[in-house]
């Protein structure tokens, strides 16, 4: 993965433990999650329909979609069962000082 694909999207001060935040990289909406101090990133748009996961509920490392309560495992993007059957894309995260960077392929 090339160095050029890393994007600074937020700072650690913007997303406390147990919180989520939507950021945008080009045309893509990305959800950031702070799971007990570790930051993860996935696509923000649910694979089931047009809903923003960052407007849902984060319980530990599971995010629940606000529209039909589909659940995804945040670190791996795995769909946890109906109605979601397609995994959500995950992205690499890097912390540099207070900055959060994500690697988005092709962005
Ligand atoms: S839109 Fe997310 S579960 Fe339906």
C-alpha cells in the first residue's frame, strides 16, 4: 500500500472512548470508532441499505446500524447476522501524535 493513500481525517481529541465519528475522504464516507482507546475505521454506509453506521450504537467492538439494527464487528468488518449479510470494508488506521490517519485504497 503506498504512502500516498494515508489521509489525516481527525484528531484523538475529537473521538473519545466508546464514540464514533463520520469523516469524508474524497467521495467516501468513513466511520471512525474509538474502542477502549484503539481507533478503527470502516465504510460508514451500511451494506444493507443507505444508513450511516456512525449514527448507530457502539457496544464494545460491535456497531449496530440505526436503521434495521444490523450488527458488524468493528475490527474485522464481519456482518454478525440478519439483516446484514455482507461484511463492511475496513481500513488501516495509523496514529501520529494526536492525529488519526486512515489508508483508503485508491483515494
Ligand atoms: S440499513 Fe443497516 S441494517 Fe438495514
